[in-house]
């Protein structure tokens, strides 16, 4: 009567196949996360810009002076204060003035949470 089961060689082959698949999949997953974080940062900056432009169009061309001008209304122009916060791996910086605004999203850790610093300013021009 012969014993049933796997040999050590068979188990090692399966482990090797799993290791090769992991070596292929993990870098792609990390790259996908970076791409998603970059896209989210661009989207957040565009939302901040749209909120500021809408505020200015309603307030005779005067842009908001601070984030509370956009968040403390009912309904708010934007529901979340991004300024000084880290969201989705990016840290946001905001500069306000009567004549305009500048919003910047900087990766918390370049190459890990994002790839590029993005800036959007008055008029909605996004610069990577």
C-alpha cells in the first residue's frame, strides 16, 4: 500500500510558482495605487478651484479669503477643508487672496504615496 500526499519537490514547485506570480503582481498593484493617488489629488485640486471660482462669480469677482468661506455655508461650496491636511497620500497647501488663490498637493512620500506635486491657481490651470 502506497502513502498518499505531496512530495517536498511538488510543494516547492507550487511555492516557486506563487512567488513568481507575487513578484509580477505586487509592483503592478503599487503602481496602480500611485496612479490612483495622483488622480485623486488632481480631482481634489479641481474641486477646490471650482469651489473658489463659483464663490468669486457669486461675490462680484472677489475670491474667498480662507477655507471657511467655502466650507461654513449651507450648502457648502466644498464639504471638506483640505488645507493643511494629508488626504490620500498628499498634503494640501492653500493660499487665498482677493485677486485669486493657489492650491498645492504634495506627495507625503514621493514614490510611495504619489509621484508629482500638483498646483492649481486662479483660473483653474492645473500644473503638474
